[in-house]
C-alpha cells in the first residue's frame, strides 16, 4: 500500500483506467517503467457501465464489463503498476518532469505521460433511461445490437452515428425507428440515403423522447412532438442513444492541442502536440470507440512512450514517494 500524501515520481504516468490506460499500464509495467496510473474516479471507464461484453477476444462465453476491467487492472498490478485512485485536477506540461496535480493535494511527476481519459456517451438524463442502462438502453449498437435479434428498437439522433447504428441494428432487429428532434437530419447524404433505402428503418421527426417505459427491461417510449406538443407511445424493446460523445479532456485544454470537439489531436497515431505526452483510446479516437481498439491504442502509446524515454536517455528517478505496486486513494 502506498502513502496517500506522498508525491509520486515516475518515468511514466498514465491518466485513465479504461482498456486504453490499463493496457498501456500492462505494457509499461512489463517494460520495467513502474508506471503510475491515475485511475480517475470512478475508475475503469465506460465498460464499468456495461453488462455483457461478448466481443472482447478471449472470452468465448462473454464477460461482464466491470469484471473485464478488474482483470485488466490485476494484470497491470501484477507487473508493478502503481494506482492512484483520484482525478487529475491540473497539469503542467511545460516543465520537466511533467507535473500532474491529483485529488485534493497529491502530485505525480513523470518524464512521459499517456492521456487515456476516454469519452462519455451523451445521454438524455431521463431517470428511466439511467435505470435501464444495460437492460435495453445502450449507447453502443456494435456492443449490444446482438441482444436485440427479432426485436424492435429505436435510435435517437440525426447524425452519422445514428444512421450507422440504425443500419447496423437492422442485422438483428425487425424494426428500427430513428427518432430525431428536428425535421432535418445532420448526417451525410450517403448515410441518409442508405438508411432511407433500408425497409426496416423508419423515421420520426421533430420528436423527443420524454420517458422510457418498462420495469426490468425497455418496453416502449413516450414521445412528444416538438411542434404540436402531442404525446404518443412507441413500442420498443431497445433504445440506442446516438446523440454524440464528449471526450474527457477538459483538464488538458490549453496544455495539448485539442480538435474543435475537444478530442486530443495526434500525429503518428499516439503523439500529442507535446513531445513526451501521448494519447490513447477514446479521448482521441472518435471513430472506432471499441474496448479492443482502445486497448490496442494503449499498447501503441506505451511502446511509443518507452521509445521516447529511451531516445531521451531518461533513466529511473530516485524514489521520492511511494512507488511500490499497490493503490492509493487521494
Ligand atoms: P453529431 O454529428 O454531433 O450528431 C448528434 C445528433 O444527436 C444530432 O443530430 C443532434 O441533433 C442529436 N442530439 C444531440 N443532443 C441531443 C439531445 N439532447 N436530444 C436529442 N438529440 C440530440 O454526432 P455523431 O453522429 O456521433 O457524429 C460525430 C462525428 O463523427 C461527426 O463528425 C460524424 O460525421 C462522424 N461520424 C462519421 C461516421 C461515418 O462517416 N461513417 C459515423 C459516425 C460518426 P441536432 O442535429 O438537432 O443537433
């Protein structure tokens, strides 16, 4: 167990503990870099909000999201990764070693940093929607579409993700209803044409979802027409949110380059605008957003950080705080 009040000094700090951060931690720990993982609170990323994960290779029977994350973390700890269970509250990437303020009063200093803070799907924030998350309400058709074979589902959103999710869901569902708050779709022409040409997809425009109906699982939706105010119900066994994602990068704003939507900007896959600071996972990848792709990017970021440290001849620092394997809550 590490001392919660100690400053941590490491060759590598990893911010985030989803598949990207933890895979980076496994690789870096096995390379003897003794990474400090600032896990974020709550730890574990988006998979902590998922039930069955059936598309992560190596688990033919499927696995629960939180259990998968526990296994990732145990594997990183086995090789010596140190966990600080706190959020990063401020960073300074102009100084060397880089400086990260964590929790209420902690600090991590590191010669290289991997940013793997992920992104959060946007939700409508309806009470029933939150209660039925993982029980018919999802923000990832690729992850959960399979569970809706022979059923009727609804997709909320009018962008490319909504079209893509709707098209994907037609593989399983008998009927897919796209519900959009305006009369005009935001998605690209080609995606709209594809969706409109699919006989399983229908559209409901100028409409918002005001309630999700059902006890244990989703049974239907209550809709409100935004122009007339008319209330109606739609039968649906599943509800897929496709109203965008928000990258968890606010704390890095002004310290590394972000794109207009707040995603980390990179070159050569994992390099951010600051030498020695790398990116992995959904904090910069808004295209694939899968656990397995995030894990792959975590691996790449760790290999790139290891090479950076070797190229810059940054050796192991003298220990000033706790660096033994274990975890700290700040
Ligand atoms: P997006 O383009 O921002 O679209 C989000 C959609 O959700 C919009 O139609 C928006 O409505 C709606 N929305 C937002 N908040 C809402 C709320 N509270 N209630 C109801 N509806 C709400 O997001 P995205 O579709 O995830 O796409 C993100 C980026 O990835 C885009 O640049 C997109 O082109 C790209 N992408 C590309 C592909 C592809 O090319 N195959 C696939 C997926 C994503 P309004 O239209 O009224 O604002």
